[in-house]
C-alpha cells in the first residue's frame, strides 16, 4: 500500500484580538484565520514502525523528532482510539518555525487527518477533535484548513467562510519568537481589554480590506518590543506603493502585506528579495476556501 500524503498549509491570522484572560490562565482570542498555499508536506506509511523523519529546508529548525507535534498528535489520538494503526511519518518542512504561521500545528493536524484516513475514522469523530485540542491551540482550526473565525483558546470555530482571495507576501526577518513570550509581554504592558470584535461583513475584496483595518492584531506591539525587526518588516511592507495592508500574523514574527493582485504581490516580493536578501519572503494567496 502506497503511503498517504497530506498538505499542511501555513495559517495566517488576518486579525487577532485578545479579549481577556480565563481562569485557567489561557487568553480568550477572537481571530479571523485563513490559510496559505505555502505548505509543509506530511506522509504516512502505515506498514513501517512508528516514527518520524524530517526533510526540507526548515528541518534543522524543528528540534528533535521525538518532540515534534506530529508524534504528539499521534500519541493523543492513540490514547483515545483502541488499537490505532499509526506507522512512520515523513515531514518535508518548509514553513518557518516559531513564526506565527502555525506550522507545527498544521503538521499535527495533517497527522490527524492521515491517521483518520488510515483507520477509517471521520474527522468529526469526537476523539479526533479532542486529540486536536489536546495537542495545541491552533490544531483544531488547522484540522480542516478553511477560513474561519477562531475564538476562545482556539477551541471555538465558526463554520467555514467564503472569502475573496487575497494576493499577499509573507515576510519573516529570520527571528524566532515563542508565543508564550509574546503573551507575557502583552500581559505586562497593562493594555486595556479591547472591545468585542464587530461582525466582519463583506462581499468584495475592498470591503474585506476595510473590515480588516478595523480589527488589528493586539499582539503586534508586544511582539515588536521583543523583536524590533518585526517593526522594520511592517514599515518596509507598508511603504510599498502597492501594499494595501501590512500586519503581523499570530504572535509573530512573520508579517504579511496584502496587494491588489498576484502580479503586484510578485513584483513586491522580488523588490524585497533584492533589498533584504536575509529575510524569508514568499508570495502567496490567502483566504480562498
């Protein structure tokens, strides 16, 4: 039997509001999440012994395979499904690590999709859903990667949204930024709790952009305080004539710029590669679900 293969697309938070802290210490979030056509790739060979091997340009950033979220997700599902067939995973890692793109969560979600397929289990099975929540806050939204509103600590998801596709450029200045550090900086800043996010109502790309401008990423300022290079990226993107909106994704350090079309995004990416050859820069399309 041939190995099963799944794509693990990078997640982008178009908006991110922090709506307070819960009794369990986790933060309540309200975020519009979309996915990119930049992906990791995960395969599963059910006939080989359980394990994980890493390949791809970002494999060295992943740390020990034994600590990878792919195996954590497999273990979480095995704890809930008697006699689960697992096997050997092979991960081609392209998405930067600790970058606000949910790469590890996307990989874990892909592992759950592959295991569900190999074992004849529905993704809607409560055991799969519970394994996703146990593995990480972003894993549930990555399990079925379509545009959604994500609330709570990641466990409350809207139905899939139909968004107009957004031509974009993703930029990471080459710095890792642990999520916990950003939330700690946010808490220490003593910022006032933002108002509840309003409805996102739009029919066209211009209407979507107008809505996005009213709902920022509340973690941008604390992230910049920890990694000033993020501010440099946002300023550089925002100063491009064709950029309609520049913002950080998730807890950083990756930022995105939105453009009128693929041609403008590609031209911007080429300019950025010339002026900042040390940055990770990728043109992509966001939001088509």
